[in-house]
């Protein structure tokens, strides 16, 4: 096994509009700024891990349009292995229109495009690379059958699997995630996927343990400004938040997951990996954009010097 992180998932072109407020139905508003950048939950997590120094390989699909060529070039410019990036003929690449309000909060639409073509056969085609990986990262912007297939592959081969169940939807079959090592939702995703309340701290723990009873080993719930919580069958661990002034929260969850995979793969204990990931995500929301907000290892080291690990 190597220290390569394999990401099986999505890529998008982010079309980011900075707004004063969301328009009402039928209303037209002038917006103060616009930016276009690279996104998609899979690609974001891959870039975050690569910026921190991990070797990363991606299994994904792009369209045969200009965006597809740009996405591939962007991954390569971040040192990510694109051997298993497949171009889907006749398909547009995925896009994500994003609307960012003055407080940094955002609303996002996704158009999957070529991401919808990522299939279990793509996982099989990358099997040799995946067998040498330290971890497989997954999200829900691709077909669920592909996610299930990759989880089963990881469990069978003894490879750590990490699933960020976003965007969450009720069609996710928890029974097909048996043996998953890390399940990393936010509060609202946890509520949607379990059908259980997450209004209180006790509710969050109970909902997470509902998943653990069904074969998932660890649940990490991201709690925004309240940090995160790791829950196992017999243990609850709080990951403290980091106080920063938010500029743009787009992609913060992906920054967290990518950094967690990096530090876990580098041999850090889960608590330290999660604590560093929370700080990496906090740094990302002080900057505009998605992947443009992700720090390099030296930049993050400087941030850590000002926000010491507990």
C-alpha cells in the first residue's frame, strides 16, 4: 500500500455570483461580482489533499467540451494523477452555479453533466491503482451504484473508505455501505439520511449510532461554527471549532474532508487528523472561491502557528 489518496467522484466548473441578497421570484437584481473556478466535491477534496502534499489520483468523468479540457488541466496542475479521468463523448461537463451572500453563506445548484456517466466499470478499470491507495474518498454527486461498488471494493481489499454523503438524498441505501470506515455528514445530511432529529447534541449522537449499528465504523458530523463530532459505537469525541471571520463558505466541507484524508493517510491519529482538518476548513472560509481558497502546506503551517492545536 502507498500513501496515494484515490478520489472516486465528481468535478464541476463553479460559476460563482456574489450577491447582496437572493432575488424574489420574477425579480431581477444587479450583482456586485462574479467569478468562475474549478469545483465539484470530488475534485475539491482531491485538490485539498494534494495542496497539503498527498499523492492523489482521481477517477472521474468530464465532458468533451472546453470545460472538460480545463478541468483535466487543472487537476494536472495540482499534481493529481488523471490517468483514470474519462472524457464522455457528446456530454457537457458538470457545472455548479453558486450564489454567495455578504455573510459568506451560499446556495448552490449542480448540473451533473458527464459526472452522471461515472460507472462501476470505471472503478474496475482503476482497480490496480485503487489497490495501492491508502484511502478511497467518495461523495454523492455521481451515480449511487458507483459509490456502493467503490465501498465494497475498499472493504474487500482492506482499503480505508471515506464517504462524504453530499449532496444527501433519501435514495442512499445504508445497507450497501456495510464496512465503510468513515461516514462524514453535516447535521442536516445526517437528519435526512437517517430520518431522525439532530436538534440537540444527544440527537446527533443517537442518529450517528443508528448508522453505526448498520455497519459503519465511524461517523464524523461537521457542526459548522460548533466544530465537529466523531462518534463510534462506544465513544464520542468533540473537535473544537476555530474562530475566524467568514468571507465565503463555499467548499469548506470539502476542505475538511480532503485535509482529514491527507492527515489520516500521513499516519496521524484520527483526533489529530480531525483537529487539523477543522483548522484547514476554517482557513478556507477566510478566502473567496472554492479550490482557490485551499491553502498549500506552507500557508497552512503559518495558520497553525497562529491557531495552535489543543
